[in-house]
C-alpha cells in the first residue's frame, strides 16, 4: 500500500541527456518544491554511456538527489530492476515519467511495486516508422497511468476522449522569472562568432530534427539573403538533421551567413544578443523557447502548432503563422525587417504577459495537488481492495 504522509517522495524518470525545455522544467520543480511537502529524486537514463549527461550534471549542480539508470541497450530489461531498486531505496510514493521509454519501464515498475504512476506528456516525435510505433504504444500505456499531466490544452486534446478531467490535468510549463533579465549590453556570442553590431541575428532554437522545421527556416533564410545584407541566421541545438542542414547551407553557399551554434547551456545570456527568434516547428507541446524568448523581450515569429497559441497572442505579443508554409514565413520575416520596432513592442508586452500567466509558483502548487490527489485516490482504492 502506498503510504500517505506529510512528505511525498517522487521518483522522476526521464529519457533524455539534455537540459532542454522539459528537462529544465523538471529540474526547476525538483529544486524549488516545498521540502516539507515533496521530495523529488531524479532518475537519469544513461543511454549506455559511462560519462555523465548534461542533464545529470545539471541535477548534481543544483544539489538534487540523482540516481543513474544504466542501460546496455535500448530496451534493456535490467532497467526495470534498477528502477524498482531505486524506488525501494528511496521509499518512493509515486513514479513520475515523461516519455515513451520512461513510461514503458515506469509503468512496469509501478505495477510490480503497487505504486501509482503519473506521466507528463510533453508531445510526441513521430518522424519515422519507429517514432510512429513508439508514439502509438505510448498512448496505450498512458491509458493505464494513474494520472496524466498535459503541458497544454492542445496536448490534452491529442490524448483523446479517455483523458477525462479526473485523470488528466493541464499544467503548462512555467519559468523561474527571476532568472530572466533582459539586458542588451551582452556581446560575448557576437564577438566569438565575428558578428558585428549592425548585423541582425535571427535564431532558431531546438533539436535539429524534422519536427522542429529547421529546413523551412533555412529555405526562408536563403530567400532573404538574396535580397538583404546584414543578416545572420543561427541554429542552436544538435540532432540527427545536422548533416542534412549543413549540406543545404553549403550547397547554397550560405556558410558565411548561417551559423550552427550547437547545444548551448548559456542560452539565457545569449537571448540578450538575439534580434528575432523563429520557431518553425511542425509539432510542439508547450515550447519553452517561446516562453524564454518573450521573457527576454526577444521578438517571436512562431508556427501555430501545439500549445504555442496558448503562449503567443497573435499580433499582440508575437506573430503566429501556419506551419510549413514557405511564403507566409518569408512574408513574416520581411515584415519584421521592415519594422523591427513594432515587433520589439510586441515582445515587451509578451514579457509582461508571460510573467502574469506562466507563474512557476503556481505550477508547483498544481503539481503538488496532483501528487496529493493521486495518493489519496490510490489509498481509497487500496482500502476497498483490502476489504474486498
């Protein structure tokens, strides 16, 4: 039987090596959750690597309790035993998962240990056959979770009619606003990359992968570079599409105007040097990049996918466009170049709006309420089961 005490212990499992949007959200919550209410243990899948991941290092840096889950291969059955051992060691009350493999192993461990499982759905990546299969399987697993957290209303809609309110709660991503201070004096990134003060930096931030739409971004960049000078297009992130994107840049002789900046852990500082952020994704959950850009008062052009419209008020705090529409993206970029001050005004409004609507303290309260709700529901079930 799951215990109910003043302090709830949660084993949080996540299958990613990066401190990306979901990863930062998890670590922020673990670091700032009321210690008299909840303790979150960070479970890290190591992907078979001996070296620690960026996610693991950041968790240690923040002073969190971290448990490494070692893998010999992609679906290593030994992972299940490790999760169960870690859960027992820390006397976990809840398993909290975030993606297909953590859902799969977490569900099996939770059932074996008779613990409740909560899964946060950040969205799915179904770029290929394997991705489509894992997405379909994940949605089946989620039906058996004790509770599901969706990061946007659109994500809850994607879950289907079974995600009734008593079993699915929308808790949007939120940022620790005190960490985001717009200051336009930063110049380190420009200096390191030979970008002059007069040049505009137009950035795309995210995993270099088909669902993030970097190819449409580069296609638009090619068009603009034929008509405008003084532009630099920068892609922040790594991923499987890097070689293909780099080949495109080389083929069209854009090497002097396009920078592949890779994964950066100092993005908060770099936002101060960006003139425009373009989110060109074809699918999203609740994009932290858009939240961050607006908090740093960087103008945003974003595709109207997933929960993006729950962040951006079109024409008021930013610009929303259809996904994968080349002419619309180019026109939006041209509008920015013709009147950047209007876009900047929208971004300043955006910061005020994000501060008002995406409060980290509120997210912590909602998350704690879900933990309480699930444990209370499980306790009632166990009492009925024991009497039966």
